[in-house]
C-alpha cells in the first residue's frame, strides 16, 4: 500500500492491500481483505464500492467502503458493522484481483497491449473511492523474449478493454454502468451504440429519463430513436419533454407519424407543441418553451423558491419567475414583470412577488429573430427572457441553453473542441 497522502486523498494499491487485517473500532480483528469490488462505467472513472473480506470459517462477506474509516499500512479500520451474509457478486460488479489483475488491455495511444499488474484507488472530496491509476506492463522483448517489458503508471481512460463491450452486456447491466450520468453524457453514450442497442436501453429507462436524453441527442439520432419506439411510448416521451424540444422533434418526423403522435399525446401538451410548430425555428417563438415558472403577483417568495427547487425545472428557467395576471397558463393574462432568483433569496419568505418586479426589459415578441434574443440575453445578463404577444400576454420564455443549441453547428456534439471552435467561427462569420 502506498503511504503517500494528500490533504484529501489516500492512494491505495489493491495488490498490496490484499491480506491486510480488518479491525473494528476497538481493535479486534474482523477478517482479512480478499478483494475489492469496483463498478466500471461507460463514462467517468471506475468506482470502488467495497471490500470482500474473509472472516472466520473462510466465509467471504461484503464490506462497503462507506463503512471503512481508515486504510493504514497493515490495517483497515471499520465502523464495526459487518454484514455476515456471504458475498455474491452482481453482474455489474468487477473484482479487481479476480478479474482485472493480469487482464490484457490496449493503450489508446496506439502503442499496443499491456497487462494490468496493480490497480490504485483514491478517495475524492465527496468521499467516494475511484480507480485513479493502473500499474501496467508491456510484453517481454528481446530476441528470445527474455527481457521484462516496460512498466507504466496510467489512468484508466488511457486504456480500452477494462470492461466488456456494450454488446456483451444486458441492457440493465449497461444502464448500471451509466448510473449517475447527466442526460448529455448518457446521450453521448447512446450515440456510440447501434440503434437496436439504443432501443434496448430505452426500454429500461423511465419516460422522464428518456425524454431528458432525447433532448440532448442530435435531431437525426432523436428522430431515429423515437421512430423505433412503440407509438404510445413515443407519445409519452414527447409529453415528458420540454415543449420547445418536443416541437423541434415532431417537426422533423414524417408528417404521418407526427400527426399520429400528436393525437396520442396529452391534449394540453399536444396543443403547446402545435402552437410552437407554427413559428419559424430561428425566432423567439420557435425557441421558446411554454412552461417557465409563471406566478401571480400575490404569490410569495417562498412559493417561488419551492417551484425553483423542483428537479424537472431546467436550471436556466429556475433562475427567474414570470409574474402575470391570471390565467397562469400560457398565453397568460397581462405580463407584469420578472423576479430573479438571486433577488428573491435576499427577501423575506413572505414577501410578495409583485413588490419586487423587474420591469426594465425590452419586449420580445414571437417573431423576433434569434439575433434579437441573443443580444437582449447578453445585454441584461439573463438566463431566460419572456416572449409576449401584441396584447402584452406571456406566450413563453426563451432560455439561454436553447439559444446556444441553435447557434451551435448541427454536428457540434461529435466534434472535438478545436473543430467546434472552427465551426462556431465560421457560423459567426456567415
């Protein structure tokens, strides 16, 4: 075990950890470390979740790393809580000693194959243990192959072959490797899979999770995925999407399929989508969502904060409340002004929103261009802008993330940073 410590991490090499005695808090030996369990995910560092320890009677049990208070030379200290139920490995789990050590993997830099000789884990600031280094060795060299190969210390993302391919995993096991991924990252993973595999994964996702992912896919990928779903499921996913994203996706579908899905959607959701589809894509109306936070002037700061906390509200829209006269469904009654989250946080919970309105904004109408919207967002340092009709009613709101999506080149997700910079510059000069 490596004794090197930093303020927030302790690097532990697994091969050296095996055989270490595990103690409870009062110093009694509980067992010895037999192996370490890790989860190898499609994105991000592999995560170590527990130890397999051998207790009396050669029984092997699982000890979560969350119950380990210290790993020191020659000792692992626990909270004293050890489940004596025999360890049974799950499909999504990988044993470091049993499965990773001596595994042959391939260097991503094209320098060939190497063999894993040891694996290092470290605890991060959130107190999770991550696999941070692999101690690997190249094959023997020399005329007779007698010279020992070079050894290297590499990061897990510098090799391929740590986990089985996606095609070898069940959809549920594959999803377990994606646990905790943000929708954009999960969309990135799905993009690398064949459509048939994407549909298997989609079948395991909730409508809400799949909707979030579909919003992050390119238009062509989202259309292909939605077209492969059962029509009723596809309509449910559209219901769960932000109306502006759903409208963009439905507009890209064949007319017959679009009509069928709109008929299957919830009437209110379908009405919003149909209304948004009447606007040009690069106008405020084509960019806006019809579901921002809309509140009456007599609502309190506490009520606004409760709405902003909801997980389904996108961050850009959670930063502001649009205050209107009833009705509060768009198109609303007369728009009165905005209340910014930062301002609300400085007020008493019982303060009325109508008393802290920001009214000093240029009006944005549905047919205003994306250039007008972009200029106003930048001028006022806002994350969202209200879109009004000629009668001063709120039709919806344009958020900065939707503007960015439309300003970026269509294939920005597939390009690296340098290529993306070049594409943006070309778009700006066009």
